[in-house]
C-alpha cells in the first residue's frame, strides 16, 4: 500500500510538473496577428480586402495599403509577371508585428474584386479614388482603431493622396505615406521614359496621342506598336488620370506626410520623390539605398523582373521601421 501511495504521489507530481511546463510553454508562445476577410460595397459591385490585426489589446493604428497600377493585387503581385513578390503582404505582416493593423484590398477588376469592373473601357481613375475613400471612411468609423493612415504604392500613391483628403461628406486620414510615387503627371513621366528611345516619326506619333489624351480627346487611329499603351479601351482611363499632377495633390494634404523612394527603382526615379518633397516641404523624405520598386533590397544591376516574382526576397530592412516610426509619431484622432 505504501509503495502504491508513493507511486501515486510521484505520478501526481509528474502531472503537475507537466502541466506547469505546458503552461509555461503556452505563456512563452507569442500571440500572432490574425487576418479577417472584409468586403466593401462600391458603385458597380463589391471589393474584397484583408484586414490584418496585431496581437494587441485596446485601440491600435490602422493603415490602408493601396496597390499600384495594372493588374496588381492586394499582396503586391502582378498578373503580368510570373511568380509572387508579396511585397504588400510582407509590409502588412511587418506592421502587425509592431502593433499596427492594416487593410489591403484588390482594386476593382483585379483578383477577388474583378466583378466590380464591367469592362476596361468603363474604368475611370476617379472610381478607384472613390473606392479607396470608402475604405478610409469605414476604418475611421471602426472603434478598434485609434487613427487611420493611408499608404499608397506606385500609382496607389496618387490614389491615396486623393482618398486621404477630408471632404464635406467623408473624413480624412491622419497621415499619408507615398511609396515609390511619382510627382509629375503620368503622361509627362511616360514622355521621359520614352525620350531618346523612339525614331523621329514614332516620337511625333507618340506626342500626338499623348497630347490628345491630355486634352480629353480620344484617339481612334492607334498604330499597332502603340496598342499596348494606348488601345482605345484604355484611353478613357488615361484621360481620367492624366488630369492629375501628384505634386499638386500632395501639397493640398492637411496631414503629416512621409515620402519613401528606393535608389534601385527602375520605374520611378529619386527625382520624383524629391519633387514631391519640394511640393510639400514639411513632409519627411526617406531615400532608401538599394530598394527597388517592389520594396526589396536589390543591387542596381539586378534583373528587375526576377526580383518582382521572388517571394524569398525580404522587404528592405529600412522600410518597415521608417513607416512604423512615422505612424507612432502621429497624434491619435480626436
């Protein structure tokens, strides 16, 4: 009987020790961010988004992350490029690790929001701005969040500038971050990109088309070489976006601004960020050595297409800390 009682006590002690060890292991296990699927009703359909919430109690800041041009989805991946870079998903994860929530979404016509666009010819830039503004308003009204910041990447920078503004019918954001955003009119940037690369006759034809679109006129007679850039179905969208000069729009913002640009970005040059800074002198400007257009650390001679489709490449290490510091420095909304 004594041996049996001793054995029971030993078993009991072992069970207690195992429970304590399990409790310590559970306590040591860090809480992880969680994701929620969200939708937003917009004119013509419904947009799909992903809300990433940090493992934090109480109100937290939230960032609306807006992807760039073309068929680029909420994670930063383009349907035109093989593979995934997951840049915007990585950014959301990095922010969550520092106690900042984020919402990223597929723009109309892309990914899970494809049915919100009936046809390419029906798309207008202002519709994308209105869509983003609806997300801003939804986040402003959500009691879980202390302040709302808009982060726009590439063309998403211009969308974000316009959506972040307060209007009579909708609240504005508490801060704005431009990632690889241009300062000049899109048509002027295209002119610079094509300068010196066209034969004289081609250059004249390109200028004929660009000038017409800038003046709100469609161009039905587009040569085969220009179909990819200026096909008739995309011209209404180009006309709608060419009327905006990002440097003018960023100057009109009435909230703190952070401008971020990488030096190995082959799509957007450092001069664009510097021009945005001139337009908005009180903005914080961060030039990141060795960061490319999809926010990864790559050398200047790297193949951009390869890096655009490689999810193994991490975000540039300077990017997330800079954005986190900017957001933490903002005053909570009243």
